C-alpha cells in the first residue's frame, strides 16, 4: 500500500491497509469521498477577474488575470498549502509540463492562502521558477472561484480551471489527489485548441 496524505497533502503514517490514492482522504478523523465538494463555477461561466501579488522565481510581481488572458488561455489552479507533500508534487508536475502549456499558448498560475514570503520560497523550490504563485491571504480569489475547502475553510480546495482568452471557463477539475490536474488540464487545452470545445478528460 502507498503512503497516505491529509487534505493539505501532508503525509500520514503508513499502515491500516489504506491506499494513498484510494477514493477516500482522512483528515482529523474524517473520511470524505474524493471530490465531495465540487467547484461551483462550471464550463461556460465567466471567470471572475482578479489582481494579486505573486511570486515568480523568488521575485514579487503584480498579476492581472485580465492582462494574462490577452496573451492566451490561463490555467488557474488552487492548492491547499505550500510545501505540503501533495502540493509539492503538483507544483513539480506543473513546472515539468510548462513547455507543453506554452506550446498551446497557455500560462499557469497557482493560488493558495500562504503568505508572500512562503510563496517566494515555494516559487523557487517547488515551482522551479517556472510559473507564478499568488498569495490569497483574505481568500477573496478562492471564494470567487468557490475553491474553499469546505471542511477546512482556512485552506483552498485543490481545484484547477482552464480559462479561454474570452474569459470563459472551458474546463474545471476538483480533486484532492494531485496526480491528474496537469494531465487533465493539458488534455482540455488540446481539445479546445483543436475544436474550440472541451471534452472531459
């Protein structure tokens, strides 16, 4: 059996015959189905605009979703906690796939409630300096995107959105398991690039 993780991606002790990538996640003694709290914003809805301070390769910058969408599609992903195991895995995968996103004309931005100093370190160590991560300290962005983790509202849920240049959401995926967010959003972008429509990965 594999390792176990909490909802924030922290590794749990092994044993008790629980598979890490099973359908349940254990957090404070609670068992919840993967994806129990689905994102409310769906395909075809307009993505809420936002501006934020982000860290990229350890440097602070201003970020505007409106400005990024003028350059191409945006993959906006929310993650619970910087440097937790699952969130580090996910950041590594996004970093490794960044050239694939660029080939599709897309950019990536991550969002969590972590402060800017934490995001500066996370952007270097786990994001490999490849894409920005925003500090959403007041949770205004995650609330606008219904990306608050309902049973632990001090954290973001693990939600990924693909937003077309016209500001419309063309794909969304919610799962505390970090393993499919990159592959699913890439598939959605490729389908959209070919047909202008998105089929669920």
